[in-house]
C-alpha cells in the first residue's frame, strides 16, 4: 500500500468524520452566537489591517486590556452569586466577541465535563474527564491542522488549552475531595515526607462537593483568565469570590473583638497596575525588537550567506527574545487583570503582613532568562501549566517525566516539532541529574 493510499484511507476513516462533527458544531455555534457588534468590528478593522493582524487577534489583544475595568467591578461586588454571574457573563461576552461561532467549543467541552462529574461514580470520573477533555483538545488541533496547516491563523484553540487545564484539574480535585477523602485527609499524618507533601497539596485543592452550575461556569468562564490564563484552581477561584482567601484568623478575631466587624481585605490595585506596566513594557519591547530583528529573516539568503555563524547565532537569539516578549506581554497583562479582580492572594506572613499576589503568576521573566538548568527553565516558563502538569500527570504517574512531557506535547499541538522539543526535555533533565550526582562534587566545594 502506497503512502498516498494510506493517507486517503485515514482521511476517510478519521479526518472526514471529524471535520463533519466540527462543521455541525460550528452551525450550532452560529445559532447560539448572540454577541454581534458589527459597528465596533468595523472601527477596529483598520487598526488590524495596519498592524497586519486578523480581526480575531486584534480583538483578543484589546480584550486583554478591556477586562481591567470589569475586573475592578468584580472585586467590589458584595454578593458571591452575583460575582459568579458577572464572571460568567464577562467570559461569555469575550469568547463570543473574539471567536464568534467557535465559542461553542468552550461550552460543549465544559458542559459535558460537568455532566460526567455529576453522574460518573468513583475515581473513574478522572480518567473519563481526562480522556474527554484531552481528546477534545487533540481533535481541535487535528481540525486546525486539516483546514489550515502551518498557517498560524489565530483561533479558539489557545483558549481551549486554558480550559483543558481547568476542566481536568476540576475533575481530579473533585475526586480527591469526595472519593479519595480518606487518603487526602488522613486521620494520622503521613510519615513519608514526599507522600505528605503530595497529599497536602491535594487537600488544599480538593473540592468536597460538586458546585452548582453557576459556580462551575463562573469559574470556567472567569473573564480575567479565560483568554491567556492564568489557569488557577477552582478552590483559589471560589475562596477569592467569597472572601475566605483574605481571612487572617488571628487578626480577624482581634478586629472583631475591638471593632465588631471584619478587617478589610488587602488592596490589589497597585500590584495589578505594576504587573500591567510590566506587560506593556514587554509589548513595546516586542514591537521594537521584532521590528528590527524579525524572526522570519533567519532563513533569508542574505543573512545565511552574508554573515558568519556567530553573527547568525546572535541575530537568532535576539529575534527569539523578541518573540518571547510577545508571550510575556500576554501573560503579564492577563495576570494583572486577575490580581485586580482579587485572585492570586498568597496569604499572610508570620508578621501578619500580606505576602503578595504571585499565586496567579504565569511567567518569571528573570527566572527564565537567567535559568542555569533545564529544570528551572521549565518551571519559570508558563508556571500555571507547569503546576498543572506536575499535579495531575507527573505526581499521578509515579513521577514519569516521559508521560508528563508527552501530555505537554499533545496539549500544545500535533506538529512534529512539539514532540521533538518536549520529548527531549526528559533526556536533558536526566543528564542534568546525573551531572549533579557524578560531577558536581568535583566542582562545588
């Protein structure tokens, strides 16, 4: 059988049915797509054309900033149920305005996940949800490759990646809180340090009862983190919404005794604005550096033939730094919006002072740019994703780096480059571990 005939058979068996399903979903999305703003879109289109960006991408970029005033409103709403409703409404507006009919993918994947968590008994729910959500994510990547291979067209898959983290972690945490309670909340503490640390983390995020639909969709569609993350845990969301994240038991008791009322939670305005400022600096840096050193030029014959290897290496490093600034911008701006809404609070130190708002930090720019090894490099980049991979793959597959980075590769996409890159990280990590074990004691006193 020739390669061409094998591909034709695969197309008939798998790809054509997949395209038909996604086409039907698009029709459903069209019939339920109610955020139509043609006048606003027409005003934005010239800006998109001048920047060489598609309309969905410019709407996505503008939305990262537009959520800030709404994030401030969310923080001030006194009623938790109204907060959930406001969070849900804001998220639905964003996915419908930015992605149009493709908003339906976020709803279908989320609603089926909720149904599975509601009706599937025992720990089986984690496997079924993981297969369903990752399967949906994979099919989305396949569909994108089929209709626009290597086009780089901006679409819903980026937001679907954020939802994949939220939905799978939700199922695992629900299972930990309901079906694995004895192990997660033991009567006697674990003596093994590693096991104790693992279950301590699970206890922190365990969901002890399934939330109602408003709470669930308020979390899933939370507009501050829907487009570019950070994908924080359900308990982090709910505790910020109801205010329990800001309670300091010692101060709370003292204040109530003295004043008869609870103390005000710490302000997040300045930390949010500082993070926004860093994000804007990264955007300016990206436009400046990429304008002078475009990544597309690294294959230019003039650069390849007219410069030496060292000069080409320096050019490529600068061009890639300019590309990274684009991600730093999106993550920092989204992080700032989440902080402004009251998410990411780290609690209080021993002196009863707020520790900060880094619990929603998605990137440690300095940590990544100065990382001395692969482990620190990977932990500094896309930190919420690293936490998701560690808690729900690495620690649940007997600390398998191969399984962890295989899931990471599939989550990112199905192009061969993803697998070549991510499956090389376990090898590099193992080499570094051996170096530390066998060589470091000769070098480090």
